[in-house]
């Protein structure tokens, strides 16, 4: 099932075209927001968020890969996704393939 929601532009602002909000397929946007935000940034659910930036700026080895993979898995499953494929061993070529039930 593909999610439809309000879309964001490149600056993470609401996308507006012809004076109206833009609606569209939003699964990629949802996953991106889960990865970018930190826990505590979502008022309605303070446990949402992976905080990917802290993994990018630190030394990234097998321990961090395992931790990040676990965190991403938990967040995706909490948001109703089924993980098809998840490979975060190399962040520059990370693979996240998930779909909503």
C-alpha cells in the first residue's frame, strides 16, 4: 500500500504549486524523515527518529553498522513498513527497501 501525504520541497518546507499544497506518493519522504530526525523532535511521538547525522560524523565500523541497522529496522517497523532489504554497511551506498503493509 503506497502512502499519500503532503510533500515537502528540497528545503523541507511544504511544497506548493499553483497556490495549493502538493499531494503525492510519500513513502520515500517518510523514510527520509525517519532517518534525518532525532528522537524527541516529533511532539506526537518522541520515540520517532534515527538521527542519521550522528553516524555520518563519527567513525563508522561494524559496531555502528549493527546499531544503525537495528535502529532503522525498529523505526521502519514502528511506522508500519515491512523491510525487504536493508544494507547499511557503507553509508555512501546504503540500501533501504521497505514497503507498507
